[in-house]
């Protein structure tokens, strides 16, 4: 995962790239696909990764002679390491060309062999509300997290991904970060963004946990000339919701999966795994766009033989709200299992949340059997627990952790500052894979970190030391 590879000669690029992708797809986890999905490996050639603009090689689905489509903006999608593409996403089919080029350009900057000075600076910028990157650049990056480093590992790692990406741009001289720590009060989230506006940041990267409640402050950012870029499919309200902002008009772009496609994938897993039985849907902060988007389509696509035990109240309401906050997750499971001890399947975007809920099974004397999970992320806690249980009727399917999507948001914002036309939606492709014992990595620096994160292990070790 931390290898740097030298530039390949053009004549050998395609053949070597195919071999690298095959190797990558067997080293970090399985490529077993879920029912109803088709997995196709990505083909690229490698390039030496640097903290400056990456070098040029062949991109997925192209030949080595293909020109760099983003050269004028200082990016090179053709330089993305195929091993890192496979690590971050699995064996996906590329999304639309404009989206895919920005995704690849972001991965091309994910240097896995950082010097100590860069690591030290990254840790400083990740842990402090403001830092000077040392580059002397004029751009000020704002990072507005509805969660925070101390309340959720996924949020902490996503923050570091964005910091590391920012440090590859000499144009970015300052990083300013705010965290709402999952406060249930929308004002806390609004104030964090307002602080960044008042600080005069050049752009804001974040996840809008409170959706349309952030409408006014994000429109204020727009009026101030500050682009907002969300990641993890962080729509500021879905397109049919009252008060929703329009990406590409009201804010720069939303980075993430096609939520309806992901919900359909989850439903296919449950339809096949549950067959005839009961299932539940779980989500994050109440009515957030990520959960709402996939839950709508998952509920619609469940077969008639799968009984959804916790249907949402309406199309604008999420169900199974956990706020992605570990202390409250067991109570959500208690509520579900007390009424339905025979649940056969769950769909949820947060694998680690399932791990926090599993002790309730022991508490209530319910065996973890005949259970199918359809998940987005891939935290090691759950996967290693699954391996230890060694229960053949307990199956897990997952897509990818998505931490690196914050990198994509940073790259999109910097490109926009140079005049690039950014798609209103940068679609990150997904594919479902079945967990095997190989997906449990006992050497992960923190067991709650996704296996698909692009933060190098030595940085993760420093983040979670002690």
C-alpha cells in the first residue's frame, strides 16, 4: 500500500498496468461481487507520486499516448497509481469522464511515502484549528466538519485525507478547520461555517450533516465568493426537497456515489441474502442527504418477501438514525431487536456502527446467525469480529470507506480557483464486494479505520498514538 513505483516506459505501460491491478485487487481485500453487480477492474499505468503535480502516464481505459486532459490546471489523472485506485474503490467501472478525471487526479496526489517534515506538518494541521502550511500560498482552505476528530474515526481520517491533499498544493498557504462534534443543534454547524466565512477562507470543504438547515449560511458563502464543496454525497438537500441548494449553482459541487444506485445495490444484497424474512435500514444524522438518498431507493427495491421492520415516516425522513455516533448506536439496536429479534439483514453506510450494535445481540441472547449486511464502509473492527465468529450464515457485503473523497473535494476546489469547469456532481463509482477473512487486517494502526483509506499507515499510527 505504501509503495512508490517509477515511471513506466510507454511501450510497456498497458501490460504492466494490468498485472498491477490484478495484484492490487487481491492484496487489500476480496473482489467477490455481490448479487446483481458487475465488477470490472480498472486499468492504468503507475507513476512516481510526489507532493507536487504528478507525472504523466496512462490513465484507466486509455493508452499511454493519451494526452493529459487536466494539464492546464496542474493535474494529471493519467498519473494515478492503479494499486491506489483499487485500494480506494475496488474493481469499479469508471464514472462519467469529467468526474472520473477529477477522481483520478485526486488519487494521483495521494503520496504514500511521505517525508517526516510533511507528516509533522499534516499532524499539526489536522490537530489545530489553524495552521500555516509553509508554502507561502495565497489560498486559505476551510474545512467544516459536522463531526470531528474526537467523536468519530471516519471523520478524523477524512479530515486527514483533506489535509494531506492540501499539502500537495503550494497554492494553499493556510488551513482552517472547524468541527461541530455531531451537535444536535443546527446553530453549532452554522456557526462553524460562518466562522470560516468571516475568516476569509478561499473555499470550504465539508460534510453538511444538517442539509437544508445550512442553506442560508452556504448562500452567504456563495455571495462572498467562497465555493463550498461537499464530499461523501453530502447534498445540501436532495433535489426534490424543499429548500435544497443546487450544486453547480448554489455551491461548487457534491462529491460522492450515485445514492440511488448504491441503495439499489444494498437492496439486491438483502433480497438475495434474506430471501424471505425481515430487514432494517440504518442511517446517520437525522434526514441527512447521504442516508436519505440511498434509503429511499433501497426501500423501493426490496422484494415483496423482505419485510422492512422500520420504514421511514415519509420520503423526506430517514429511518434507523444513529447520528454515526457510537454511544447512541446500542440503543438503536435495542429498539429494533426488542421488537424484532429475528431480523435477517441490515443496510447501513457505516460498518463500524454495526460493530457497536452487535453486543446488543449478546445482551439479549440473540445469536448472530442467518444475517446479511449490506454496507458502504469497511472498518476493520467489524470485519475482524466477523472472521472470529466464523459463522457461515453471517455474511457481509461492502463497497468502500470513501475517506479519500475529501481529497477529491480539495482538488476540485483548487481546480476551480484556476478556472476549471467543475461538474455539479462528481460521481464516485461503487461496487459491492463480499467480505472474506483477508479483509481483516490485524496490523491496521487503528482497528476502526477503513481498509480503503489512502492515509499512509505511519500517519495513521501517529494520529491514533496513545
